[in-house]
C-alpha cells in the first residue's frame, strides 16, 4: 500500500472513531426515557463497540495494517505528544491499550465466558485518536492525502455530537 493510501485510510478510521464516539456521548446526554428503550440502548452499545474496534486498528496491535506506527515518521515525537494529550505515561497507555484489546477480544469480537463486561474509558481513546488524526494532517501529509478531509478531529467530533444530540432529541 502506498503512503498516500495508508495515510488516507488511517485518517478515515480516525473519523469513523470520532463519529461513533460523538454519537455515543450524544446518547448519554439525551432524554432518560429513550435511554430505557432497547432500540436506543442497542444503538448506543454499537457505537462504543465500533469505537473500540477502530481504536484497536489504530493503536491495539503494532502489526496491524493501520497502526499509527505505519504512518508516523518520528515515533518519539509522536509518542511524546500522545502521552501528553492523553495524560498517560507510557505504562499507563500500555495498560489502557491492553484494557481496550481485552474488551474487544472478550466481548466484541468473541463472547468469552466472562460474566462481567468492563467498557474502557472513552476519553483516553478519543484523545489519542484526535491526536493521531491531527498529527497526521499537520506533520505527515506530504502526499496530499488530506486535501479534502477535515483539518481538525475536534471540529468533526463537535459536528457529530451536535447531530447526535439533535437526532436523539427528535
């Protein structure tokens, strides 16, 4: 896969994550009556599951096709900024990575025999994906991969959050 395609596809995964994270958060701000209805609960569960699946493609496995390390040319600079943005040190980020992978492996990709599901915190995942996307746009796009893409993951997140809140209120 050439660099332009890899950057573009990695960016698309980031935007998929951002959209689902915004919709997940929008549901939590919606009317309580809807949160009790099975349709809305299932929909919201799907949002968080997709978030964690997409996050694992980007951060979960260094051998994965769209892992951040396949796009970033200065890993040390990227990691320094990543840890600062997520407010996690290296060991904390690694523990979070393993937590997300366990959730994906034990409850999303498979249904193992565990009796209790622990949904990983969304904020470190959201912060890391927003950081990755913005880093790619700002530091790595030497091939015009993002010429027609959003220039900010945060602004796209805010658009989807508003859209999700409006839909949930309707």
